[in-house]
């Protein structure tokens, strides 16, 4: 834990553990907490977690349906993607979708720009066409391109430090970028495979790093697979604003953009102003969103049917609610 007097080690109190219904109710990297200072005979204790203003989440590993909070209370999400074999616009679309849903502002960081000089302009345009509404920065840790722009984004704010989170797949250059922003070798750097540009997970846990200018940066392990969670609202629409605008000109309000007459989206495909791959990605994410929403509604109906409520804080009720939901989700 980082406090005004320095770093301290802390544990959650029994009350926090007792009231926690899921892993989301435990502290995550970036959380502001109410803390009892350490004493000579015991560690500091976390008494409560303050309300989160933003959170970047992903599906927990191992097939669990619970969400895993990658970082909380972040102002900026730096989506790192290498301009080598790591370059993948379809994956970038998924990151953009979850970034907009988090409540933070996405910034696309195209690393290893020095390795892609001949194709740089083309790949930069491709990322800009996908990351609508976000700034796209080509960055090189070799010649320093783009590093100052990131430093300027992570200065102290009026009410506290501006916090950013670095996300991306293994080998995207996140650890190298952090070392250059800090000015010394703090993060372990691993080599990437020459065949596909994939790297090993040199960062194996999430860490909050204090920068010299007063800003904070969260380093995260590489995520090659990004399962969507809790995409209620307009997360997919925000990441695909260009397609949503086209759809407003379709003849039918409920147009599915398949074979309907007067479809503005299909017309854009024929005209070459919309890529087929981007439309396919949009439709895939829409289907995932629909499945998530159906499962959430189904889960809530089970909870209500069995008489469990979110306000139930007793151990028996809480464990019973988890067991029934798990059993019914397995059947579903």
C-alpha cells in the first residue's frame, strides 16, 4: 500500500472478508482504501474500499464467470501493441471495447516504431481507423519517439496523481516502456520469439508504480486472450462508432446488415469505405455482448427465485447464493 508516509504492508480485516460476496469486493490495484496505520506488533489493516470511479475488468482465468479487476480508479488506459508481429487490429478492437467500458480514456501506444519504418504510416492509419476517439501514439524505446508525450499525460492532477494502466499482450514492450519512463531498469525484460513476436510473461502480477512527475502507472501481465465481461450499455457501440453512424442511415431501424434492402452498412462495404474484417469483428462482439446480457439476466432470475438478495450478508446466505448460481450456470 502506498501512503503519504511511504509504502506499508496491509491485510483486509475480518469484516471486509465477511462482507465480500465476490472477488470484486476485495481490494484491487488502484483502489483507494480506508487504512488503519501499522503498529509495532501488527500490519496495517484495510477497513473499507472507497467507491471506484473506473475499473478495467476481464474474465477470470480457469473458466470462472466472475470478473477480475485488472486496475481500478484509472484515468487513462494505455493499450500497448507492438508494430512487429504483435500488430493485430481485431485484438485492438476488443481492447478498445473494454477500455471504453472501464470509464477511463483509452490511448493506443504503438511500440517498437523503430522496427517498422517502412510500414509505419500504413499501420498508424489502420490503428487510427480502429481506435476511433482515442489518441494513437507511435513509440520507440530505442530513439525515444513518443515517450515525452506519455510522460506529459501522467503528471499530477489537481486532486491527486493521474493514474494510467498499461495493458497489452506479452512482448508488446510494456516493461521496456516503463523502464524508459522511470529512467532506470526496474522491470525485467524478456526476449520475444522471432516467428510470431510473442513474449514470455515477464510481468506476472499487477503493480502500481510511482513516476517522478507525480503520476502513477499500473503495469499488468500480458493478455493475449481478452474475454469480455459486463458489457452492458454502449461499450461495443463506442468502440465501433463508425459502424453505428452508418447504421443510422439504414432503411430499417432494426436492420441486421445482412441482406436487408437499403442497408447503409452493406453499401459501405461495397464502396470499400468499410472493411469486411471490421464489420465481422463488430458482429462478433455484439453477439458476445448479447450472450453476457442473457446470462446476467438468467443469473439474476435464479438469485431471485431462490430468495437470495445482494443485501444478505450472512455466511450461510452468501455461500448458498454462490453455490446455487454456480450450479445453475453450469446447467445453462
